[in-house]
């Protein structure tokens, strides 16, 4: 019988450093450290053990802190600006109370501070948008605040007209708040490179020509070097075993729960954890040729090929910018040339149009929904890291699940117990096996122990490297071994039940007591109880459900049949995973990928939406668009439902915010002037406030809809 060998080519992380979102891009470029990011404290370069350079320090966190600081400072300055503004004083009836000599000059100075300090990211952003030919929110805000500032300053120094400093200040405040909220929600800048670096040990035990062992840094290893790897240590590089036997836990790299036996001539991968045996290996790959470096390369390639999408608010901002500029020019021309009004009146109408075109509600329409949905999702164990990908989730047509740790629990459990001898029962067989395995940390051993209610004391426990374990139990010699051990010892076995279980891809161990084969125990990766329900719900939503796994076809088919998948891909190597996602995308489908291991990375990035299971590897979690904290497949259903509801709210808010413009701009321009209707700045402020309140309230009605089978 062939030994069941779990294929370990399963899982890579997604690194979604997606600052190519239009608004995010301008924010990135518009910060005070300019287009070229300078290295500040905490951003010094470090080198990964495999030779990959990376910068520490979260640039996104710096931007969030910058927006937060600008917001609070500007908000504090806005209070005296409001109290000093003639229009606000008139509305509150405090004009005479607060009027003093030089009050308008103080108002000008305070407003200048808000304009230059608070408005800096937007003033910087307009140049970036113009340069990249991506006119959006930054341009709209910059045009509005610049128009309000220049015109109001001219009024302070003698021009006849109204002062819009209060509008400038509140607009800057709300836009800073909106961008602060937005940046917090999309700050999931990937830390996958750092997480990958942590997989590697800091040094290696290099065997010197004279036979001595010397600890050296990983970057000093070269191809052909021989390295000693002790039990429990991480393998320092990709190579081949030249001496010794062991089992290697590659779960951090592949996500697969079953350690892989390794003997002379077998390949080992840097970052995997050595098991119970000591081995000597020869280094075959270092630096850019190593497995981890190849993972990084695949991730970067997938990122570069990922489609770029402008967010909804920026598309609305583009058209509003056009409307503001055209509307302003037309308004000025009509009042001067056609209506023959004086310059002061025409300028006031023009400025009112251009300022009112940038409604506060538009700046909050999307960020507020994002903030509510992010908080709401977090309370339900769904963490949103990439807003654009989250918005795409509403259009998902196919979802590809990784098997181990996602649809299954990633740990073994006993599924069958088979007896070969009449002098022992299933319960006792399991108890003898569990007694021996209780001294082992092997996942299969843990699966057997967890399935037995009690164990016997064991003497002289000893591991059989790569083959099992043995010990003395109740005066009997008990061995729990793999099919490979039977083959090695030429112990023949013809058992139809064993063949049937093996065909299902289950792992089988045999129990030998006093030299006689007494029975077999079959184990399998436990399917999560929620998986079947999740697949059923996703199908009801019209989504095709698929599975990717490095395991063999028997295992894949068994899991697929158990939970009702539409399709599965088995024996998929790490570097092939993103290709499988591309294959599904080539069918014209919007694809989500759900995984939890390092080698899921390219597939997660390649997918339209990358979803990480929270209990998975740090690399997968750090690099995903969305994280399911509870490792529950049903949460994939919830996140898609939330994405659909969130998008609906965004559309409603944007419709209201832009609808406000459709109503206010013509009135501000004076189309009903002859009928005695003219939208004053004060009335515009009231409409603006109403629009903002409606948008805020509407966002609060967002809910996570619980679905039942």
C-alpha cells in the first residue's frame, strides 16, 4: 500500500498595499513630506534574511496621524472664525457684541492659517491630480477653498462683497475629517514582507571544513554549504537533506497541517520547522532564488497586474469640478455681459456657485458609510483592510476557498477505527494508541489523543523519525506507525476497508502490539461544521463555490462531496495558485479568494477580492483585503451581504449629495433672480448642513443582514 503523503503545496499570502486608489494616491502624494518620501525616524532600512530589503515604519499610519492633527488644530481655529464672521454674527444676533477694531484682519489671519495648514494636502493634491490627469476630490476641494479664500481676502481689503471664510474653514474641517476617516479605513498597508522575514531564523549552524559547527548569519550562506538543523529549529534555506531523518512542519509556508517526512535526498524549504530529528542539509538556493523570495516576486507581479479603480466619490468629484469651473465662468459672464451687473455682484454670484459646488456632504458621503461599515463589520468579526476590494465584493460571481484551515479546521481528528484482531476492541485500540501518542507533538498524534477519553501510563517512549512512535503500555510494546513503516518492515496487509478509506484521502496509522498488527486508525482534516451551510448560502446568492488545495485528488473530492462544492482544483503547487484564479477570471467571473497560508499570497492578490482566515498565518492576515476573525466560512457570506448593503448606502448618499448641487447651483447662479429668488450664502449654508445631516443619518442605518439556510 502506498503511504499517504499530504501534498504541501498549498497557500500564499496576499499583499494588498493598494494605494493606487485615486483618492489614496493623492493623499499619499499630498502629504507635507512631498512626493519623494523621506526617511524619518523609525523608517530605517532592514534586510530580510533572504536578501530582500524593506523599510520599517508605517507610512500610512503617519498620514492618518497627520490628517488627525490637522483636523483638530483647524477645528479649534474654526470656532473663533465662526464667531468673527459677519454672516454668522448676523444669524446669531451677536454682530454688535463681538465687533471690534481689526476683527476682520484677525479673521483673515486665522482663516489664512486654516487655508494654508489645513488645506495643504488638498492644495498639494490638485497638482498631483492635474499631473496624473485624474481630476477628482482634491481638485474640487482645492478650487472651492482657494476661491473662497482669495475672494474673502479681497473683501477684507476693500472689495465689495460677502466674506466666505466661515465656509472655507468648515469645508476644510469636514474634508480633513472625511479623509482621516477614509485613511483609517484603508490603512491596511501590507506588512507581508516583515511577516515573511519572521519565518526565517536569524542564523544557521554551518558545518566548517574541519568538522566544527559555526553559527553564521543567513546572508553569509552560499549554495553548496552544509548546515546542521536541530530538532525544533527553523530551516535556514532551501536545500536537500544529506544526512538524518525527520518530519518537517511546513504549515507556516503551506498552511497544511500534516508534517512531511524528510530523509536523505528530500528537498526542504527555508522557513519550515524541523520536527523531532536532527538533519544535515546542503544549501541549494539563497537570496532571490529562494522559495520566500519567489513568493514575494509573484505577489508583486500580481499587484502590478491588478486593475485600478477610482472610487465613486472621485468620479462624482470630477464632474462637480467641471460643473464648478464651467458654472463659475458662465455665471460671471452672464451677470457682467448679459445682465450688465457690476463686478462685485457678479463675483459674489460666481464665488457662491464655486464654493457651494463642493458640498460638505460629498466629502462625507463615502467615508461615513465606510466608517460605519468598518465598525459594524469589526463587531461581527469581519475586518475590512481594502475599501476598493470590499466594494468589489458586491459583484462576486465565484468564490475560491483554500481547503486546509478555511473549509477545514486544519487539525486531524479520528474518523474510522478498524480492528484486525478479536482480542481487542475499538475503544481499547484507540486508548493504547493515544497513550503512546500523548508524548508526541505531531498533529496526527494530537488528533488521536483528542479522540480518546483516557490514556494509560507509558514507559520508554521513543519517536520513530518520520514513521511514528513507540512505548511500553501496561507491560506491552505498543507502536503507532505509518504505512511506510509496514512497507519497510515488509508487513503485508490486504484489507478492503483500508483501501476504501485510503481512496478517500484519509491518513491511516497502524497499531502494533507486541509485534502483532492489531488495527488501524484513520484520520482526516476535520471539515468545519459551518462550511456546508456557507456553501449552500453562497449558492443561493448566485455565487459559484470552488476549492483550491495542494492535497491529492482523493482528499479534494471527499471534501468537495461532503460540503457540496461546484468545482475543485487538487494537487495545486504554490506557484500555480494564482494561475488557477486567472483561469476562473478568464471565464468572465469576478472572483474572491479565501485562504490563510503564505503560499496563498499571489492567488489572494490576483483575485478581485482577497479574504484571509484570521486564525491563519500572519502573512496571509497582514496582506488580505478582508480578514475573517472567527475563521468561519459563514462570515464570507456576511461580508458579501455587507458589501452589497454598503454600496447601496454609498449610492444613496452620493445621490443626495450631488442632488443637493443640482438644486443649489442654479439658485446660487441666480436663474430665478427675476422671480425674486436668490440663494444667499446663508441659505446655501443651511442647505449644506441639511445635506450633511441626511448623509450622516442614512449611513447609520447600515446593517449586517444575518442569513439563514
